[in-house]
């Protein structure tokens, strides 16, 4: 009897391994081995054409302080994250709350709002590039309302380009986060709102004193997800500048720079790996801090 | 109480309608540009409805070495393959983590969670070297093999199978059905709604995917639609009416999918595995 049981449990183990094998293999090779390789590479000067790896210690990391482009890429990225992540979170929460307030045609509005989430980054970027191009509607409308003085190709204005990408990113990510909020809002008991209304609270008061506190865990999730994805912004910057990060490095993000160092003519995978690792540390640290702040706030309220 | 509701509602509708316009406006401009000729596009009219509606931008796409159709079928092929493989592997892993007791299952679970925190940029360079070493460069295997699983959806399926009663399976086992039989005949059909949600979002992600294809596929004939559009834009520059027609055509299949599978999109993903 006992041997039978053991046999059974051994069989169970084997079945478990068989089911999990594809995941473990792919995750092992393309994530965990890759992380180790990336960390190792960041301490080497790598030339892929010649297949040489020379140990250079912390040299790649030191270059952060001497190369202006790297600094510029980090500044651009931090600007991007600190504008986009909070705004997309707030807009998503407000719009979800409005949608959830027993309005009619909710399904129609949701149908329309979701469209940008379906659209590929390439198509989105093409549409926005067209809008801000010399013949695009931004010029036409701006001129007719005399908001701008002359028609310009805004894609070549270094002071504007990153802002265009920010607007595009907020516009296209809000609907996804709104869907997450909407699902969570279904769990807030309606009786809370009803009793608040009996007490004379208006819609704004209901939002700030019931919706916002109840949505706190979701807000942490949405904000952290937003921070993680904005830190890694690549597609839109790449397509916008055809990989150059221009004009005048205004659309150069950290992710784009990693790509340039590794795969463009620069052929310097060592520093690319170092930049990627610093980016990863930045992302993980920010997420942990955001998570911690949110939890500690909870203790006092 | 009723009075308050009446006074508040119009404001909400105004907010909703303004946001709907903000959402739709860029699409409408793109659609309108795709039906304009170049002279009207550069003329700078404010009208959304073209003066002379022309189909030449669309006609051009289908004649120009018929690359569009090729890229379209490449996209269909790759997205379908990736979706199929992912749904299968993710569900297997999720099922094993939730229902099969085996040594190391906890550790595998934590490794899956930890993998979610690692940004793609770190993996991009070593993955490129590995793909190259395996001789998968310039083939769809370079996208399919590293993308055969998705940690988010493994986690999603695990949560789903946590709520799954094993009683039916126990009964089936007595009838002589093996574990694998149970998985295919009972566990997979049980999870149909979760499989559909998973499939929808993986297909969407693959259809719209850009960076992996750009990194690994060099042969223009093997491009997918997003790569094709970007390639055309670089080639044809400011012919925005052509590019908008191209963009609209790549959006149509997803729009059709969105309309037919609307309920799966609307649900989004709930990580607690609720239906």
C-alpha cells in the first residue's frame, strides 16, 4: 500500500514537471540565463562582429557620467514617466467613475473609448505624425483659430516632439486602465453611495470620500503598471524618429538608446547592457517605493 | 435626492461626450485623409469629409507589388500561431501550478512572478545572441520560441484554476481517464471563457507587435503589417494619404474582431480569476 502511494506521488511529480516543462525551458533560457548574461556583459566591452569580450570592470557604468546623450536619454525618460504615469492614472479613475454612475449608453461610450487600445503603436504613431505634420490638421485648426502664428512641421521641433508622444501615450493607455477601474468599481457597495447622498454629499464629495479610498489598491496597481511601461517606452519614440531619437535627441528614451548601442552601428553591447540594467533597477526601485508609500498611508487613514 | 441626480447628470454626459470626441477625432482625421487626394490633403481644408472622395490610396496599396496582402497574411499566420501555442502552454502551466502537487511548484511560481519585474530591454540583448546562436535569425521561430509563453497569462490561468473543483476530475479518473486526458477533456473546456480572454489579448498583442519583428526579421517579404507600414512611411515620406489608407487597412481586422468578440475585450483581465 505504502509503495503504491509513493509511486502515485512520484507520478504526480512527473506529471507536474511535464505540464510545466515548456514554461520552465522558455523562462530559463530567455529570462533567467539571459539576465545573468546581461549582467555579465555589462562589465565587458563586447564586439559582436569579432566576437570579443574584454573585461572592463565598471567602465561601462562610468561612461554614464561622461556621455551627454546618456544623461539626455535618462532626463527625457524621467520627464516622460513623471508626466504620463500620474495623468493616465487620474484620467482613467475619473472617467471610470463617470462611466459607472448609472448613465445611459454606457456600452456605446465604452466601445468608443477602447478604440486606441486596439490600435498598434505603429498606426497610432502614424496618425499622430500626420496630425502634427506640415499639412496636418493641427496646423490647419491652429491657424484658423489663430492659436499658432505659422504652419510648421511640428515633428521637427525639439521642444514639442516629446510632448506629442506624451499626449499620444496618455490618450492610448487611459482606456485600458479605465477598464481595470470599471471592473473594480463593481465591487464597491452601492449602499455606501446611497447613504452618502442621503447625508447630502454631492457627486464630487462621493468621488473623493468613497470612490478614491476604495480604489486605492487598484490605483497602486495602475500607477505601478504605468510607471513600468512608461519607463520602457520604445515603439513610439523609435517610429517617430525612425530610430534616431531626434530631432536633437528630443525623443531619445533610455530604451531607444539601449537599442541604438546594441543593434545600430554603435555595436557596443556592453554599455547597452549596463544601461538596461540601470533602467531595470530604476523601475524596480520606483515600483517598490510606490507600493510602500501606498501601504504606509493606509496605516494612518 | 432625485433633484440632485437631475442636476448632476448633464455634466457627466458633457464629460463623456467630450472624451469620446477626443478619442474619435484622430481616427476620423486619419480615415478622412485616406480618402483624399494629395492636392486636397496639402491644401489644408478643415473639412473632415473629402471634397472628392478617392479610392486611389487604397487601390495603390493593392497594386504596389501587392506587399500589403503578403504582410497581411504574414501577420495572420504569426499571430494565430503565437496565440495557439501560448493558450496551450500558459493553460498547462497554470493548471499544473494550481492543481498538481509537485516538488518545486512554489519555486516555479515565484520565478514566474519575479520574471514579470524584469524589463524587456535587459533581455533583448542576450535573447538576440541566443536567437542568433540557434540559427533562428530572420525566421518566425525567433519570435515564436521566446514568445511561446506569457507570464501574465500563466498567472491569470493559475488564478482561474484555483477555483476549479477537482471532483469531476476524480470521477473521470475512476473511469480510467489519465491526467492528460482530464486536462484536455475536462480542465480546458471548463476554462473556455478564460481561454477566450487570453486568446483575444495575445492575438491583439501579436498583431500589433513591433519591436521583436523589427529586431529579428530583415527580409521585407517576411514583415508583418506594423513593420510594413513603418517601412512604407520611411520609403514614401510625406504621402500621408497613402500611409493613412495603409494604417486604416491594418486596423480593420482588429476592429472586426473587436466587434465580434466584444464581451471578452470589455471584461479586461481580472487577476482574481473571477468570471
